[in-house]
C-alpha cells in the first residue's frame, strides 16, 4: 500500500527542530530527545502532545523525527487525516520505524475501525520497544474517541501540553526565525508584524521566506515602510 508521507525537505524544515522550539514546557524537549535517541526509559512510554491549533504540535513531531534520524535511527511522520478509513494498512506499513509520529489524532476519532487499528498498533509498538508520538487538540478523553481501551492506552502516555504563546513568546519566535534567515528585524518592524500575525503561527515560515526573497530582490532592509509595501496593511500572516 502507498502511504502518504511528506517529502524529506517538507518533513524536516530547518525551523522545526527540538532546539528551535520556543517556550516548551519544562522537560518536554529533553523527553522527546531521549525518545528520539532510543533511551530505554523514554522508549517504554509513548508521548502524547496536546494543545489547540497553532501552538507547535506538528513542530515537535517533525523535530522528533529529525532528531531520530540524526541519531542514526528510523522515523516516520504520518498526518492521520491522510490515512483516515485505512489506518490499519498505513500503520502496518510504517512498523519498521523506531519512532512513528502520528499527527492530528482528532481526524480518526469516532471511526471505530481506525481506533481499533491504532489500539493494536500501540500495543505492538510497546511490545517491540518502538516509540509512538501522538498529537491532538485535547486530551484523549476530550477528542471523541469511542474505544475505551484506546483512551486508556493513550491516557498512559507521557503528556506534553502546549498553550498559545503570549506576546513575548511570539516575539521570540519571529526574531529567532528571522535571524536564521539573515533577516534583521528592527523593533518597529517586529512590532508591526506582531500586530498582524495571529496566535496561530503556522504561516510564519512562509511569511518570513516571502520577506527574505523580497528584501534580497529589493536590496532593502526590513522596515515598516518595506513591510507595508510588501505585505500591504491588511496582511494577517496566518
């Protein structure tokens, strides 16, 4: 069976690494790094990342996969919306990997066959010493899963709960990602962008790439007048 997977460049973009995640909960990065590197204590427990849209769940899953492969191990990333209705085949296809990241658990909630398939895969992974990393918008009991045994298994996972970034956190993300592109954002330009980038920072990478290209083409610094000219006064960035 052909399982939809993201190409390497898209799976592990440079912005999405464990050491580039801003304001992670205490111990979260260390837990995921240990899991990626195959430490025995971390491998025994799968990890469940919970939080609303735009808080960095996919970032952490992709970053864990990147760290796994950097450690010489095999990883796979699967957005569950792409495999809904045929999850058993997809999971069996991925079983040779040391770490499997399953993003968007909400997408299969309420689909009994998919839930049973995931329950079986979770048990096989635990028995084989493989690690699963899940992401969903809420805790297992709150996303509509109908299989009690699956809710129970997921409830036993190590939990990482993400919350929306405050303004200081969003400022740190913008500044950090701009610096990695060689973009120098003046404070006034940063303030201008922060007023227009919503709490969902999913589109931030594309926005900064656009600014980077425009700045190079125009040979201009990123100032407020340049931002107005490039993005327009109504740019939302999300």
